[in-house]
């Protein structure tokens, strides 16, 4: 809920961060007006298939842009800086983990790999810790799995040179031996 006096001055959305314009507005309001929180639910947020909020890549990018724009305001006090860092980590984790799940789902479809590459780039830029942690978990899980054996066994290291030597011996000579004629002397 907003007071009418505040709405006239601040109620404009920043179209540059369309997906997080409401968040940017709330941060502007907090800088100029006192706020109060309470435990009662006063609003509901409806998500549907076409909601921008379901696009974790878009939301992570735009939320980080909004937060970056807050830098000049938080450098004034340590408590603001701590709150800023906590908020940044919170949004990175929230949208970053959603993005990781979306990447895992999309990567199953080869025709979507270009889109997956773009999503991974967003993740690397805005949530590198989460990306690194997920890669490490995936690699560790793969190393713990038993490897499937094929019907053919790989040769021992000692066998490889001997096979090469054998194959050279079996090849026909490139020079021709010519028998001398028997002249009968």
C-alpha cells in the first residue's frame, strides 16, 4: 500500500529493467519514505506460463542491473553495504538456482543448445559460484558411478608396441627380390 503523496513523485516504472521494474520502484520508495512490515498477507502474486518471472535468465539479469544501480546509495553506510550484499546473494541464489534447473531441462534437447549457451553465459556472469558448485557436484557424481564396460577390452599398455611391431613385420616388402638366372656352367 502506498500513500497518495508518494505516488505522485515516485510512481513511474523504469522500462530499462522491465522485468524488475517493480523491485526498482520499491528500492526508490525505501530511500525516501519510511516503511513498515507486518506479518499479514496483503497481496498475492500470480504466476502463469507467460510470466516474465518464469524466465530465470531474464529475471537474474534485470535484478542484478537494478541492484548495480543502487551502488551509489549503499556506499554511505556499512549496514547498507551488508544489506546490499545479502540481497545480492539472495537474488543470485533464488534466480540462479531456477536458471540451473531450466538449463538442465533445456540441455536435453539438442535444438535448444544455442539457448542453453546463452543461459550458461548469464549464469557465469551473475551466479558464478552456483555454476561452479553445480559443475563440481555433477563431476563428482559422474566419477562415483561405475563405468559401463563394452564387449571389447582395451589392450594392455605392453601389448600396444608389440602389435605395431607385428604389423610392420607382416607388411610386404617394398623392394622386389629378383632371382638370378641359372646359366648352367
